[in-house]
C-alpha cells in the first residue's frame, strides 16, 4: 500500500537531476546520530535494529557492517542507512523528487523576465511527513518501516544541504538552475569543472570508507558540539520541523552559496576558479550543516521511536 502511495507522489511531481551530500557526507551525519542516540536512549537503538532486520534489501547493509559487532556494527548500519537512498537510484525504491525542496531564488544581477510562481519544486517535505507516519506506526509492515527509516535518515541530511532548498532563476535560466546543477566552477583541488551543486555536495572532502567517515564524525562533534547550535530548539515538535530546516538552508543558499563571492559560468569550458574566501565559507557552512543534521536526526529518531512511559 505504501509503495503505491509513494509511486503516486513521485509521478505527480517534476523529476530533477540534483544529487545530495556526497555519500560520505550522509555517512558522517548517520554516525553522529548513532553517537547521540547511543548516549541518550539505547532503547531507540534497539528499535531501529529490530526494524532494520526486516529491510527488504538486506544485502548492502550486511556488506556494510561486515564482521563488526556491538556498537561499531550499529554505527556502520546507521551510515549505510543514511546513504542508501542514493545507492539505489534507478531501483524500485528510488524516488528522484524526494531529495530536494527547491524554492525559487531570483538572480539579482540578471532577474528573469517573468518571476516564477512561488511553489516549491520537489517532494522532500511530503516524503518526510509520509515516512514519519509509517515509521511511527508499530502496526505497519516492518519492511515498509525499514525503508521509511532509511529515507528519514537521508532526507534530514539532504535538506541541510543549502542547494537542496533552492532553485535560482534568471534571465538565462528562467526555469531554474536545478539547485546549482546548471552552473559550473573549477574544483580548486583538481582544476576540473564541476557543477555548483556537486561542489557543495563534496565540500567536507570526507572518505566514504567507514573508518574515515566515523573519524570525521568524531571530529565534527568535537568542533561543533550540540551547545554551539542555537538552531537546536526545545520547542514542541522541533524535532520534526522540516519547514524550518528548509528555510535555514534557503537563507544559506541566498547569502553564501549564491552570495557576492560566487563566480560561475553556464559553460564547463569557461568555469572560473572560486575565490579562497568562497571555498572557505562553503567548507565551514557544510561542516556545520552536516553536524546539525546528525543532531537533528538523533532528535527525530528519539521523538518518533521512544517507547511511551
């Protein structure tokens, strides 16, 4: 039943080419969430393990955890869950429009002739709400709850990437730039042209090897502890406030990603080298957003799965 609802939702929306954080970025947020939940509510960890034991595509998770046991096994499971929706692109559980919620942002330097209607392109918000309903329902089939869990892990990460919450429109691109997917700059490391979107996806430069991603998560937790985030609210339903997270990302896209330091080209051949200040701001912003995504993912899991007293 759930898959029929998902299919209808996907077909009703416009597909896009946007990706997400790099797989390693999602793994880092998953590892941070593991550490947080393990410290605060081990019973929620137990519930996640019980649900994931019924995942309909177990093979990639078994490969990811390997021969590890105990906490390391669970940490690796969390990392695989967070990246799984990217790994299964083109498969039966793939939903291309679920990865983003792009709100139109007009390019002040070359505004479009006709302002685009204010609707948000992409189904991330709807997918988030639907997945919570399924995951929170103990009567739902365990396999559907497992798929929903993986999507929640991934969606929380996606919406914290600023270019997943924006679609810049201009006279040159009146239908939008697909979250930076149609603008190019040179990667400072390789001097090769990449899209603006991909440049942000890979900003933290982490390895997708589990040990390296775990270490990156440890470093980010130390650099950006929960106490450093004024964004972490204790208000009711703050753990599920997807709209606020999307708005935060949109504002960062407006002020940083498409800010005054940005230089791009519509042509790969003319892609410019970004300014050092822009590169530094992208790295700092991305690190903070991935760390915040990990904390919020933990809060969400505890809010949705904590057993009643």
